[in-house]
C-alpha cells in the first residue's frame, strides 16, 4: 500500500501553483497528493484547528505529522527525487 504525502497550498497563488506542479518526491516515500486550500475538507479542518493561516504558508502532511510554511518546504526538499526539478 502506497503512503500518501499531502501538500495543501493555495492553487490561486501563481507562485505556489507553479512550485507545487514541479515538486516530486521519491517513489519509495509514497504518492504526493496536491490539495487546493480553497476547497473545504478534513485536512483544512485540521490545519484551522492548529491556528495556522493557510494564506501564509503551505502545509505538508506526512503520515500523522504536519509541517507548516518553511518547515513544509524543507521536508519537501528532503523527500525530493535526485532527478527532476525542485525549486526552493
């Protein structure tokens, strides 16, 4: 069973959208799932309960751990493939 790595971001932000389209993670980590922060859902409820402002940074969920803002981008860089593009 493949693990899902969930990345929540503002799809209407051109910089965020371009960045998220380029992000790749290693296949042995799991499947990267992109979630538009403007669509309601359980993950957004979880982020809001933590008091995080999704307008100020993206959120990465890896297993049960959440990473916000620069921590999310740092984790993405650690999970990234050795080939392909990852712009930080």
